[in-house]
C-alpha cells in the first residue's frame, strides 16, 4: 500500500481590531493591518499554506522552540476582507468547499465536492480527510487527502467561510467530519453536541433566525486557494504507481 500524502489547508479569518490571545497579535489601522501569528510546530511544514484572507505571510521564521512565526503586513484591500469596529469572539466555519480547475467558478464548472451540506466534510467519510483540533477560534485547519481530480492540471479550492457565534451552533452552522473509529459524524468544536451532525447523512436544515442579519453585515466570505497541481507518479515512475503527491505552482 502506497504512502498517502496530505494537503494541509489553513485558512485564517480575523473579524476584530484586537485578538485576546498571545499567539495572534493584531494591529489594525485605518487602511492596513499587521498581524504576528505564532504557529504550532506541527503546522510549520505547511507554512506555505497559511493564509490571511487570500494573502500569504509576508515573512515566516522558524523559532528555536520549533514554533513558527508568521507575519502579515498588508493593506486591507489586498487580502479581500473587511474591518469591523467591534464584535463578540467568533468561530470560523467552512460552509462549502469544492475543488475546480478554474480560479473562478462557472455554472458549467467541473467540480470535486469537499465540504457540503453546511459544514459536512464529505471527504472524511470516503477518505482520510479530517478537521484538526483548533488552537484559536479564528482559524480552522483542514487535512485534505490528495485526490485524483484534475490530475496534472491547475486545481483551485473554492471555500465559503462563515464567522459565527460559537455558543449557537446548529445544523446550518457547524464543522463536522466522519470518525470511522466511532462510525459516526462528529462536531469538531464540541463532540457532546455531535447530534447536530447527524444530518450530514441526509439534508441539513438551513433555516436560521439570525442568518439574514449576519449575512447583510458581511460575516460570510469566499476564499480561493491555488493553483495547486496534483501529480500521479505513475505517469513519471512506474515503480511508484501507488503514490500521489501535491506540489505548488509558482
């Protein structure tokens, strides 16, 4: 059995002027933002996939402790996100993610569904993809098993993101993945509430009393990562036909 390689996609959304956490320091000016983000050693190998909105880190250093230190220095318009005056601490969720071979989705685009049904990680049921435990509410880490969609082509991952009240999770506001050991869908942020993930096997309720208000205030955001190139080594080396690797395109 060949080695399975994983693509770690790390998406960060910040909807505050300050963040009360020692690992993320934010300095928000009128038209710009400066962020210093302390990265767990486990995530350092995936430094190239740390994003603020759609912007990569301006600078990244590995500290003597093994942790990473990512610095983002951008104009607000550069990273395609909004600055809000104040808010309660919010939880970053992925409502929907698909892989496509185009940087913009069209009605006739050929897509590979990754997350659907308002936060259900489909690839966790049929593969080994999973959400990793959070280390901050404003970040979500997705380990995505490499797939054969768009082999040899440029692949883009399109995600609909949502910032939401962590105390009001529901069928339409959740992050769920399938845990094969337990043979059930589980809620990333509170396994004791995993019953709200049961709908991942059918159609989840999309009604929300606060949904219209939050959407009008700009708490949803669409992010595109890529391009990525998924290579099948069998096309290059018949001795490693079972391996799949993922590489960036400059």
